[in-house]
C-alpha cells in the first residue's frame, strides 16, 4: 500500500470511529464498547470560542496553515448548532477550511451540538482522544458560539481562546461575567475595522486581576490568512509555556472530573429518569406538584427514591 493510500485509509477509519462515538453519545450511553486507545493525553488541545460572526472558522483556517508550516499534523473538531426541531445541523465549518481538504496532514470534522447548550457536542472528548491517538497535535476545537458563555470550552480543552470582533460589545459583558477568568488568550479579530482599539481597551479593563494577569489580548485580521494572525502564534506559544510550568496536569484532571459528572448525568437521564418517564412516574409526580399535593422538592425526593431505592 502506498503512503497516500495508507493515509486515506487512516482518515476513513478515523471518520468511522468518530461517527460510531457520536451515535452512542447521542443515545446517552457510555462509549466503553467502542475501542479507544487508553493512554495519557499527549496532544495539545486548543479550544476556540466566541460569538457568531467573530471569525472563528477563518481564524482556525489560518491557524491550520501556521501549524502545517511547522510540520504538525492538525486535527479540527468544529461544533455546529443542531436544530431543536429536527436535530439536524448545518455543518458549514469545513466549507471555510476547504483549502486544507486535500492535505493528508489535516483532519477536519464537523459535529452537531445535539442539544448541548454549552457550545460543545456530546462526543467531543472521545473524538479528541481518537485524534490524539492517531498522532494529531495540536487539536483545535471550535465551539458553536451561540450563547454568551459557552463554558463547555473548559471541559474540552487545555488552552482556551476567546475570539471577539468590533461591534460585539455585549460580549465584553459576558467576559466580565466570568468567561475571561476561564480563557488564556483573547483575540480581537477583524482588527482592521473601526472600534477595534476601543474593544481592546475595554477588554484590558476586564482582565485586570483575572488569572493573575495571565490573560493575553492580541489583535488579528484572520481574513488575511497566516500573515493576519502574526500576533496569535507567539501568544499561543507563551500560553503553552505557562501551562507546562505547572498548571496543565491539574487543568486536565479538573476537565476530566467535569466530563465524568456530565457522563453520570447523561446516564441517569437516559437510564432511570427515562424509565420513570416511560412508566408515568414523572408525570404523576408533576401533576401532584401542579395540584398542590407536593412541593417540587418533595416530588423530586420521591422520584429519586423510586429511581434508586434510597433517600437522596
């Protein structure tokens, strides 16, 4: 088998494995039955979040170019919003990264959020592990960008980047509300537009004291390609240096703990809770709450006892 054929076969196998993970994740079941390489995470995982229209996908496209120039194999997981009506998603991020579609050193996968409201897709973490095991490093995860604080980025990534653009001043308020404390780097994209300097000034006020002053703010014009993000690349390198100095392992353990909690919640929702709903127990207790026979907290305690056979 030629090297080209081998790479093509690997990409097909990766795509199939991630599809299987997505199918199981959407059903709320654990993915333990799917073969995953159990090993310590060695790849760098960069989470990229921000509002719609800030240019996240264009920035990711330019980052791919920079990392490929270094000889890195780059994995990209781009999460798109799923319809609350039919569950489908407009998986459009790959369209903006088409120039890398034929590059054997790049693997790009769009994933639907499937009802998650934190900017992630249910299968992101295991898909990240699959790409890391296949030797992709770094792995870029682009969140949906539909809410003001997509804190799911904390669960899925090592280094966290917030992308903003002029005219999205309401996201300064979101940053002040807590997202700034969760990220390592803020990129003001479309910095050639009016209002960029004002946004940067507002953000500098916001980040004072956050993470002991370690949140960097840089400007970019990602539409200009790699040369338009010249400040982003060294800022990412500095971020990795700070993490490697002592916080990386602790951050990954915290992220894994959050992931385990979310998996337990999913197992309960699609196990005992789903069974209680099917048996009519949930509706019966809900009717008791509406009728004034039970308070919501009392009904929840009853539901817990019926699901697990013990007091909460």
